[in-house]
């Protein structure tokens, strides 16, 4: 009997691995802006692309919906979630708060042994900046701040902060384009200052640096939106 779509049994895989692989690929493409906001996500075409049935495709899209990265429209079509620029002020408030809480917490718990993961992530970030690799910069920046949050020791903060950083990756991708992906050395230096303050267990300095770091990122993104968002980057699919 002819089959209309690839069967999940055609390719041996661990149960759930199909969903995970589709989720991982699509999530990476959405966050990297390879799939632009508003892009359609058709289950049939995705099934053909990934060579599997629509069941893992649908499950992956549900997970992405839970992440706020895709939207199901009233007509039941699914698209990449648009970027709601009107919601950015409360987002920036939450982001700044999490920078402060996690950096202060890390300074309270810092030991020479505990700094290894943070320094590793900073080295990855510095390498990405030197290579002008925007996607790697965004990924390494996320992992750097998550490592600080993990040192602070509150899993609720870590989970929430990681979610905020993920939500902001598309905004950062747009912003990095204004530099032609040549991020100023300033970002690397600010991370180094934060590491030094945490390592010294200087809680108040860590807090001040976190505020400064958050404020300059927010200010630059706001300036970019006000200056350039009207035309240079088309955020919707025509």
C-alpha cells in the first residue's frame, strides 16, 4: 500500500528523538533569524524536509509554542512568532533585574574552583567576538550569564533568566547586524570586569557592573529600534 508520508518506522530512532531533533533545528533557526518572524511553518512541508511523519513535527511545534517562538493563528496555520516591540520595556525591566540578582548571588558564593565554568564561557564569547560570528556570540553570551546564575544557586532564577536570554536572542541578532557582526571589544571587557568582581566576592561592585551592563545593552537596542527599525530589516514575510 502506497504511503502518503514518511513513516516514523522507516528510520530507526529512539522514541521522542524525532521530536527533539526537529525542535532543536527549528529553535536554532528561529533564534538565529534564519526563519524570520512571521514565516509559515507548514507541517506537511516540514514532514518532507525532515523525512518523518507529522506527529513529531506537531509535537516539536507545540514545544516551540510553549517557548513563545511560534504562534498558531485562528485559521490553525502556524508561523514563527513575531517580535512584539511594544512588550520590550517590561522585558528590559525583568532582564535588568535578573542580571543584578544573579551577579550579586554569584559574588556571594564565589570560590576559585567555582569560577572555572564562567571563565570557560567567557573564553568562548571572546573567541566568537574575534571571529565576528554573531550566532556564536549570542550563544556564548547566554551561556556566560547562565553560568553566573548557576553559581548564584537559585534554580528558579536560573530557569527564568535563561528563558529571558532566549527570548532576547532575536533582538540581539538584529542589533548585531548594525555592526556587520563586528561586536565592539567593550562587551568582552565588561564581562571581564564582572568576573573580577564576582571572584573578589565584591557584591556591591558586582551589582553596579550588572546594572551598567544591562543599561548599555538596553540603551543600544532602544536606539537601534528608534533609528533603524522603520525600514532596513523586514521583520514580516510578504
